[in-house]
C-alpha cells in the first residue's frame, strides 16, 4: 500500500502516464498525424491558445463525440470571427454547427434514462433485509436466517438504509406521499438504530444486510419489471437515434463547413 502511494506521488509529481505509448506507437502516431495534416506541415502558431486546453486533458480512452464537439466549436468560432466568406453563408454554417453542438451536448449529458429511473423511484420502495450470520459460515449465498426488514430511503447510503427525504426530492408531492404512506406502519430505522433497538447486544458484524425493493403500485412483479425494461430500451434507442443523427449532420457538413 505504501509503495503504491509513493509510486502514485512521483507519477503525479513528474506527470508521467502509466499508459505511455512505446517507441513503435509513437512512430506510428507521428506518421498518422503527418498524413492527416496534409501538405501544410507548418505548426499552427495559435494551437497553444486553442487546442492546448483540450489536448492536455484528453486520454486515449475518451470518446469521439467530445473530440468532434471541440473541433466543431473551434470551426464555429473561426467562422464567427475570421471567415472571409459571405455573411449569408457564414450564418448558415454557424446555424448548422450550433445545431450539431447542441445535439452533442444532449448526448453527452446522457439524461435519456431519467424518466425510467424516476418512474422506478416513484413505484418501488427500497428494502434492507437483515440476516443473522450463521456461525462459521462466511459466504454471501448462505446468509443465515432473515430476522427483519427496514423500509424506505436511499439504497447503499453508507450501506445502511434509512428514510431519507432528500432521496425523494425529485418526486412530486403525490409520489412522495405515496411512498411515505406505504412506509408509515413499517420499520424505517437506520441499521445502527435498529441494531441498538433489536440487536440484543450483538455487533454489526453479526449481521448481513442485503438490498431489494417492493413495488407499491397495483401491478405484478412481472408487469412492473417488463414496463421498466421497456422504458430503458426506449431510452437507449432514443440515445442511439440521436447519435446516428449527430454523425449524419456532421457527414452533411464535412465538405463545406469552414469554406
């Protein structure tokens, strides 16, 4: 552990990357850049005032959309401030690039599943199952005897369930009240509170907590699970449709943006 800390310290101090490309990779990267830049081999004298802010923070595993967003943003800025083409054509290109940038921002925000998860939160109450450990057995699949349940709140909050109103903050008043009504005649203690009241002097390590949920609407487990899966599939398809549209718009503009 100490050696790992020291290694990490010196890596940060000297800004060295664990994934440094080897000699062959560097040669190929340089050749590829030379090929892509075309006939003009002169360095961009303004690169440190533009690309520096992006390049020094990007990594090989970062996405293509981020790279496209920055390039299109740079092209739009050039078009706004330095282009020699007609005002009408410049405005047309700026409008097209702005639409693509807005769509890219939407994809990167990745809020497509929000409705599905909001529906899940409004229709299911989190439950902590408390098991008493079997002496001499330390296996997840053999948890022991179920002795109690705790209801409500945010799952995995310090690995102890509690009725946490902040967790319900984005629900409507009606949705929130439905959850509170469902929990009102049930135990909504934190695990530590439960341990003091019902633990009979035993320690936290004498118990195992597992987490599940209970539906609070009138539909069956199968119906609810199927509907939630449907919402997720629709969200994933919406995201894929936007990604397809994003690259289609780039394809339409690739030969005339910046002219």
